[in-house]
């Protein structure tokens, strides 16, 4: 009997190994999966079959393959008067902009007014006011919808808008918004005539063919194709959302954008509708808008099927372009070796690197994996601040107070490889100064980690951190 079990174990290990080696994987992910199958043969094999590969399903992949050239053709027809030349930027900004354009096909665009909104209540009030003033369309795409608090006010605004004849559509991630689909608020939206699309549906049968943890993590709002929002906040009131998690209220920020990028974000959102429903990707012609301001920005959508280069390649380019300072905020920090090398190299060449993370997060495993990187960063002078006033959920990078990368991307492998995300790159000193001021506000509500104190933590804790970090490509 023992020999039979051993033979079965060996067959499972060889089968999974052949499956892993039949495709190109990051070395860390391949080793992590093999280690998991060795240590927990049955459980490891089952987990690999469920979440080991980026399986979006046959229909999704066929649609994605057909959609990419359509999106590129659409982007190539963006009116020239909306496009800015990368040569107008600093040398570092120009290299980042050219990389972003080559990766996703969306050019640097001018004529924007940007407003940084730094608390959830103000964000929701501004969004509701814009919906109430809408003349033609409202489009929302958010990972989490959670009824209660000011979200009920947003639902009421959408109902009012449809009552005025405004075309309203919302996209909700099936897993992130799962409780919302059973709520009275959801029924109100459907009854009012709001077009609701459930993205990447989750059910046991589908999980056999499609990886269930590939999620639509984007946060996009577009009103009248001239105003847009993106950033870190979900459609959830922090006073009521996940209050039993023991991490305090979630702390978020969003940017309100006026200008042509609004209809670019609408097109980015329409790609998800096309992938999910099979509807033809056919954005309306760009509206003629007078310049709303002077800010130059670029949109970088990313996802498991998306661009030639992942979003972490763009972050690496931004880090290597820094001359004086890099400040990052993220709730989840599981960076991978390339990003770690870039941050450590920046610190060693004299760039001040500041990393602001929450003291408490809602995933114990991710926290252990994250802490495994801390000592190496502290050793080269990276300043690590732990935010103590709730779960800091803002995702931002400010380089030399000149360039800001801001949006939905966490500094972890899940955001880089698995989730549908969207980032705004602002080549704008005024917006970067505002973002840096907000980061300083976060620093003032944080405690700095000291290298000597950190090294005194128990040896058992270090072993646990390193063990979990070994599995970080799988988290």
C-alpha cells in the first residue's frame, strides 16, 4: 500500500512538473508550485489545477486575441490634437512614455485638469454630483460594490440618472462584489434600467476550466465621456466595509480627470464588456472637447491577457529613471526580485526611497511574505513607514516630484500578473506635488521601522516570513 502511494505521489509530481515546464513560468512561481506539490501532493496538485495557470477560458482568450488589434486600431485613430509629443517631457518621462505607448498602444495626451481627492466621503460626493449633472452617459467599473452608507446615495443617483434618460452601465467583479448581487441595492439598479455586467462569473463548474482568482480589479468612472475617475477606492463606505477584519477603515484616494483621457478610460472599460459579453468593441467617435487644462497624462491598462509588457516593467522604468526621490504607497507589498533589485539599486545610488505600507492588512499570509523583504530594504537605507490610522489602500508612486503613477495596481505579483488593472501616469509637477503632499500626510500618521529594532524580532518569526515568502509567487 505504501509503495502504491509513493508511486502515485511520484506520478502526480512528474505530471505537474511536465505541465509547468511545458510553458514559460517565472522561476519563483515554478519552484513554489513544485515545492507545494512535493510537500502536499494531493492538495498541491488540486491547487495547481485550479489556480496554477492563467486560464481565462477559451471564449475569453479568443475574444482577447481578436480584441487587441481592434483596440490598437482604435488608439491609432486618436485625434492628433489630443496627443502630446514625448519629447516635451524630461528625459526620464520621455522613456517612460515611449515604453507605455509601445506596450499598450495608448499615447501621451494633453489638455487635462486633474484633481486629487483624498478621502472617501469627498470622492463619493464629487462622483454623485457629476452623475446628477450628467447629460448623456454614466459608466462605472469597480472591483467591489458593497451596499450601505454613502453607497446607497450613489445607487439613488444612478436611479435618478436613468429616470432622466441617461444611459447608465456598471461593471462589477463577480467575486469582489459577490454579496452585493444578493442585496436590495442591486435589485434597485436592475429595476431602474441600469445595465449591469457581472465580470468573470464564479461558480464550481466554471472553476474547472477558468482560473477563478483572475479578477477585474479596476476602478473607473466615466461621466459624459468628459469626466473620469480612477484610483484605489471601491464602491464601499469604509465606515461599514470589512469592519470585522480588525484593520480599521480603509484609506483611499482617487483622481478626478477632465479631458480626453475620459473617453480613453471609457474605451478601456468597454474592452472588459466586450470580453465578458462578446459585444463588438465599438466606442463612439471621440467628442470634441476644449482643453480642460494643461496636464499631460497617459493610461496604462494591464491584465493577464493584455500587453506586450506587464505593468511592473513600467514601474521598473520609473524607478531607474529617478534621480532624487521615489515614494511609494501600497497596501500589499510582495514585489518579486526585479522590483526589489530596482528599489535597492536606487537607494544605493543615492536616491531617497520611501515605502509607506499599512501596519495591519487583511491577509496574514501576505503580511508574512511582505515582511520577508523588509530587512534587505532597510539594510540599504530605504525608509519604511507603517501607516497606523487604518488600512492604507492608496496605490501611488511619485518620482522626483515630477512623475506620478497612480491607480489600482498593488506592488505584488497578483496585480502584475493576474488582475485586470488600470494606471494613470501623470507627467505633471502640480499633480505630483499634490500627491507627494498626501504621501507626507500618510507619513505623519505612520511609524518608521528601524533596522536595529527590526532585527531583534524572534527567529521563529523570521523562519515563518521566509517560508511564506518562498510561496509568494502563488499568493
